[in-house]
């Protein structure tokens, strides 16, 4: 028997107006609601991962200068030019 992916069903209660908007948006893209929502969820997850990675890289201070050190280095380079 071939390997099959087990899928979990998730039931979501949404307002009829929102359901209609999602259904219309999916139809305009030639997709099913399931396909459109799956793509939207994946895009949101990727955005969250990118944001987390970006914040983590901001916390990495290796090879960086403090603002005070940067300003001092800028003042020193101005004096050399004058």
C-alpha cells in the first residue's frame, strides 16, 4: 500500500460575510476555499518565521558598535578631513 499523508480536519466557525468574502477571493484566483486558505496560512507562517529570524538577528551584537563608539569614530574622521 502506498504511503499516504494523514490529514487532520479542522472546523472553523466564521461569520457568513467573511466566508463569502473568502469564497469570492478564492474563486477569483481559480482556487477552492481549502486551497486558498491553505496558501494564506502558509504565507502567514512564513511571515512569522521571517519576523522571528529578523528579531533574532537584531539581538546578535557580534561585530557591532555602540552608538557612542560610532559617534566617536565619526568625530575622529571629521577632524582628519579638516
